[in-house]
C-alpha cells in the first residue's frame, strides 16, 4: 500500500467519523436504593434526563456482602478443536439448555483464575492455557460485568465439583454443531459471550 493510498484511507475514515451522529447526553444519577437482594440484587435508580425529566430504572446484578459482582464465561477448546459445553436446567427458560461453562468470580480472584476454576468445577476439564479476551455487561439494565475467556488444550482429566443447585453434564461439540446451537432459538443461553469468544478465537 502506497503512502498516498494510506492518506486517502485515513481521510475517508475521518470523513466517516465526522458524519456519525453525536452521542446523546448521559443521564444524571440522583440516587439509588436496594429493592430486593438475594442471589440477584435489584436496585431502583433515580435519574435526571438531559431535558430535566426524572425517571426511575431497575438495575440488576448478583451482588453480595462478600463482594461478588463479576462473572466469567469460558470457551473451552480441546486439542482436537472441539468445544466443551454443558447441558443443564435453567429456571428462566424452564428447560435444559446448552451453556458454556462459567460462573461467579470470587472476591480478590483474578478473572483467568476464576475461569479455570469454574471450567474444572462444572465440566471436570482442565486446560493448558486460558486467555481473558474481553468483557461485556450481562444486560442493558445490569450492573454485572461478565468476562469472556478462551481456554485451550482442554482435557477431561480434572474433577467435576458441582454446587447443590447445579446439574451440569459436559458435552463436546464440533464448531459447526456449536454454531448450529447458537442459531437455534432458545437452545442456548449466554449467546452474547459465546459469539464474542468465537470472534476472538477466529471461529465465526
């Protein structure tokens, strides 16, 4: 690519950026109160919008007195390139669905350490390496930050250790089978993290 081509591309990028509409003004947080707290915390936030109108908004996230406020989802890849998933019952869909392993990050725990721990606890698989590739909000009204990681060299040589409210069954899928699950309405939960992980792994 010549210098002139680079300059032309940069000029085009600047022009494209300048034609983008400006972001709306952020809302002003006036206060919040806890409306409900068990595993899931629901807070009512009061905001003042840019026009002066005040609104209340429910925000959610698993928060605890121990400081749990983050989670992680792991895309586990075996040496053969298969993806380790789990089949488990989920109360929201009220059915058995496909998930990627993951869970809550303990207070003071690094996301990568939590990811490797959750991987083994839920599947019985260990990994040779685990890379945290990003994070996302669990929802548009959520305060919960969900990290996303890719684990490589995963093998079933660990010990599955489930909580009393878990019933995970590990299932290896090919990439094509996994992508078919993603495209099937209602077959999976956590699809946002799954797509982000696939993108970083170059498997989309």
